[in-house]
């Protein structure tokens, strides 16, 4: 379970970094 959570968190970080790299235009959609 811990490994799964860590994996999900890592994926989430990479996803957010990707959005920021693209300009963060989709940020508002994720947090809507």
C-alpha cells in the first residue's frame, strides 16, 4: 500500500511538472 501511494504521488508530481512546463493552462481544470 505504501509503495502504491508513493507511486501515485510520484506520478502526480510528474503530471504537475508537465503541466507547468506547458504553461500551466490546465491547472484550473484539475482543481475545479
